[in-house]
């Protein structure tokens, strides 16, 4: 289950890649703009300012997130992005920090590119930090007793997302003109255990779903010193958290 309040604790930090992605989409006056994986809708709501004449369509598989998006004035729908197909008037499709949860997202990107009309825009951003110290700490702890059984295969895959070059190859092969890049953001965080707080709202969701409340509290207690060692706080209380992200903006041919 997604928790919109926990996710939004770092709204400013999480929003920056969205706007960096949006800045590279060159659509002037699209008819329909689709946000796949809209989350709590705080970012989706800004699409009306960029394209005031467009119909904004939003999807997320979390009822909790969709409810939060509707509170932001977004006409959001509960649904799996794997079941989505573009309408004939769809000119822009974007997906921000969603497709890494979908193992078959490469096939989806190719399918969407083929279904969109020529001149349409397809844009996505995904985390590229699956080998970061934060994930490595979770992976190592999850492999130890007593966590190995309930957390089997957590973060086991090393090919969750591809490189920008690989996505460029994929979508160029699908007939698109592609702009792909990566950026490592250095997030300046504060708080007692800020990296734990950050990943609790995202990467630790699969862990939380497999543990009881008591197990969850114990797992977090064991994870804290590992994260604090990997991301030590400065004397002034700030913690720097590097976070790599992969961006792809494609225009159909």
C-alpha cells in the first residue's frame, strides 16, 4: 500500500526530476496529456499550467494515491499502466518514477511508441540507483536471518532499469527520435535518519508489505546504523544523499 503523506514528505526533492523531464517535451498544444503513475497528483496538477487547453488523463494502481490526486483536482483513474492504451487524440505520454516497478516496461514503451500517432511525445524518468549504498544496505540485511525467508528476492534483480543508451537504442528501433540522459542529484536532507525516511516512502514498500508491524520496527532498527554509516550526517545536521535518475524523451516518427 502506498502512503501519500509519507511520499510527499520529500515533495520538493521528488518533484525536481519531473520538471526536468517536462522541460524536454517540445509539444506546443497537445490535445491529450497522459500521466501514467500519477501518484498523489501534486505534479500532475501542474500539467494544466503547461498546457491549459489539453485534457489531462492520469492513472495509478494505488487507490490511496488516486484519492490523493483527486484532492489535488486531478481526474485520476485507478488502473495498471500495463492495461493502458492511448486514445487517438493522445499527443503526450509521460511516466515519472513509475516504470521501474514494471518488469516488462521495455515492451510497454515499444508498444506505446507504435500506438501513438506520428509526432507524439513519450517521456519517462526512472530511478537508476539500485546499486546505491541505500539499496545495498537493504539487500544485505534482507539476506540475513531472520529476514531471508520473508524477504526472499527483495532487490535481487540487477537489471531493473537500463542505461540511457539502451533506452535510446530501444526507442530508436521503434521509429522514434530520442533524447536520453542521466542525472545524479545530490539531495540535501535533514532529520535524525533522513535516508531511512526517504526510502520508507518508496524502496522499502515491498519490505513493509511482507513484515508484521513488530518485524517492521525491528528491521528498521537494524537498518538505521547501516544507512547512517553509508550516509553520515554533517556536523551541521545535513546529510547528502546522491540519487541517480535515468531520463528518456522520445518523439514518434
